[in-house]
């Protein structure tokens, strides 16, 4: 039982720890990602104020080369506030073709995949939608010319390297906590199981000893809980059985002593016909020594087995060449008693 209970309880505790840490881990990772997204969006939004956008709009006067240079110089002045560098760059795009005109990315190869936010900005609206599951996050701002048309797009893009690093560290912490939690839950399960199974095992051993006839034992009550109450009840039951057994033995000895002085033979059988008691007079009359476990057919061969519904029945029986009267008094619940007397003295 202990092994089975230990396996089930350990599995339950481990699944509980796994479920709790999985939920906590998902919550923490999700909160971390959302924090970085909101921080990035807030940082870019704090730079691109209405005044800065108006200033950038004024940079579109003149040739494209001049406008791009002015836009680049203006954005470069806010590089620190935007966090440009170490995975975050800005791009200035042509609003009509989407071509990248200049960028802060040193190793830029000339190709740029337009994001949904960049396309939104090319259409004249600020693009700032960021998915939790995208590999990059960006914010794109449209820049209009004097005619009110979107001429350029300034996009700030982050490759999420810092966020991935932080999420990886948090994931490692969660895995470490999971391993420690599983080991701790297994150890705790073993301790808890012993507190439950040890009293039950003691009760099982006690029940076996009682079944073998040992009523003198007394189990130790470890805790005042339900198992403690059960153990106390078991001790009380064993004491009652011990007293009952002692009284039964004394009564049996007394009846045996008295029956030895009777002239009539007396015997008791179980409902199944097993011989329980037999006094000296019965042994002499039947010429058979009492042996525990004898059956009715062994003592009275040829006589019909008494019917519990018949009450008292008198039959003749011959043993050792002497005729005898045998009186059976049946009891539906407790077997039957037998009285044996010589025929000449029978009534």
C-alpha cells in the first residue's frame, strides 16, 4: 500500500508543482514581453512629439538629398533618447516606394522587408502595433511635405535581443525552480506518506496478531487525528476481545469441571457439526476420547444430522455394545447440545 500511495502522491505533488510553475512561468514571460513592448513604444513616443514631427516636416523642403540629410541629422541628435545601437536602429524610407534612403545600421545591405507598421506610415498614419510573437518590433512615423502629402517614413526598429536575453534568463530561473520544486515535492511526499502509512501499517500488523489470538498488544497513538482515534479504538477493541476470551476460557473450564461430575454425558457441536466440548461421562459412554475437530459423523456414525428447526430430538444409539438414549437440542444460531444416557436409565 505504501508503494502505491507513495507513487500516486508523488505524481500528484509533481504535477501540482509543474502546473503552478508553468502558469507562473507563462505569466512572467508574458509580462516581460509586454513590459519591453510598452517600454519601447513609450520611449519612441516620448521622442516623436508634436514639436519634433513639425520640425521633421519642415526638413522636407528642398531636394531629396538635402531633406534626407536633415532628417538623419535630426534623428541622430535623439539617438540616445531612442536607444539607437545594440540591436535598435532607425530607417528613413521613401513613402512612395518604400526604399530605404538612409539608416543608422552599419552593416545594412540595402534590403529591407517592410513591416505592417511601415506600410501604415506610408499611408499617412503612425504604425505602432507590435505583436508579442514577432521577431522584431518597430514604430513608424509618417513625415509630410509642404503639400501635406506623406513624403518620408521614419521607422525605429528593435531586434528584441535584450528582451530575448532577459526571457532566456527568466526561463532558466523557472527551470531551476521547477527542478528544485520537483525534488522538494518528492521529498515532502515521502515524509507525508510515512505519517499516513506508518500508523496504517501498524494497524495491519496489529490486526494480524489479533487474528492469531494475541490480544495483549497495545498500539502507540502517535497523533490525535482520525488515524489516532482509529488506533485508540483498535486498542479498546483488543482489550474487550481479551477480556471476552478470558471470560470464555474461565467459563469453559468451569463448565468442563462441573460436567465431569455429571452422570449423563454432555456434548456441544457447532452448527456445521464440529465437536466443541465433551465431558468425561460422554467419553465413557461412547468409548471415544475427546479430540478437538471431530465431526458429528465421527461421533455418531449412522445418525441423521440434527435439523435446526426440529428443536429437541431423542434417538437410540449403540456404542461399546450398550444401548444409549441420545437427545439433541438444536439451536439455529449456536449449533446444538447433546445429552447421552444409558437406555435403561432413559425416560
